[in-house]
C-alpha cells in the first residue's frame, strides 16, 4: 500500500516538473520574441523626433531602409537603421538654427538618415524614447 501511494506522488512530481519546464521555456520577454525594428518603427521614430522639436510637423511620404546592422553599444544590443525618406511638412515652419523655413506641403528628401535603436526587456527603444 505504501509503495502505491509513493508511486502516485512520484508521478505527480514528475508531471509537475514537466509542466514547469514547458511553462518556463515559453516565457520570454517581448524583446526576445520580437525581431528587429520594422520600417513602421523607423517611420514612427522619425516623425516623433521631428515633432519633439516643437517646430516641425511632418508626415513620412516614403521611407526605404538602405542598410541596417546589429551591434553592441555599451553592453546592450543595438540596431542602426540607415534609410532614405521623403518628409512632407504639414504646416509652415519658420527658419531656425541652421534650418531653412519650410512651407506647408513642401517635401524634403533625406538621403542619409540614420536612427539607433537599443534593445530593452520590453522591446526596442527608439531615439524618441518610445518602446517598439
């Protein structure tokens, strides 16, 4: 009788350990399950950075990723997205430090744009401070 009772407990412990290992294997942070920053992420960061200046309100008309590379920056995984883009100004903007004035509807071409993303536990942090 004691042997059968012990055998039942052993089966329960083995089954529990199996479920625990399966559960732990499926637990990953968002950053581990997410690939690299997407073109949509690059577009969002670019528009957010322009808006954060308080002067520029733009819409990304086109964006093409021309080169991207993964690296490590101060011990953290980083992703550098190089791109070309066309930005449309949504309102007139005055000239400011080193920048020309822009008219509403004007399209500006960016040839050698670069944005840096760093990997966090929650995803990729863009230069705008947001997590993607």
